[in-house]
């Protein structure tokens, strides 16, 4: 099993904390829930140090054994297109921070139809 697969599997098997079943006397107004693609983009921005000049394209959703995966592309300041993978709206993996070839393997393994893979 590759190191990337181990990272993804570790991210996929984290347990959720049990919910507190105590009802609030007066429920606070809820904000609209963040969409999975918006959450993925927020995590990618944070992983890259919150740059202002990111543009996102081609998000693809998939589910693997109940785990949501978002694969897509981003550019920074008009530079070359880079890929990202976000697992369960928690863990972001971005191409510029991975060893050469690792994103190719991860994209092939975790993105539906190689989602986010280079076209050409």
C-alpha cells in the first residue's frame, strides 16, 4: 500500500465524536451549511497559506466506502494548473506539496475516472 493510500485511509477511518443529546432551550439561528465543494476549496486555501489569487475549476465528487472525496484543479496567480484531493471535508492534499508522481497515483486511485487528471 502506498504512503498516499495510508494517508487517505487514516483520514477515512477517523471516528466522529458522539453528539451531545442535550437539547438547547432556545436553538440559535443556524447558518446555511457549507457545501462540500466550498469546504474543499476552503481547506485547499488553508493548506496553501490562504493566498488571495486562487481560482478553482473542475471539481468532481465521488464516494469510496462512504467517504466523500472531492478532486479538482486550481491555479494561483495565472500559473500552471495544479490538482487537489479533499477527503471527507477534513484533509486536503495539494499537488505542489506532494512528491513528484504522488498526485498522479492518488488521483488515479481516489478520483472517479482519474478526476482532476491532466487532459492532453
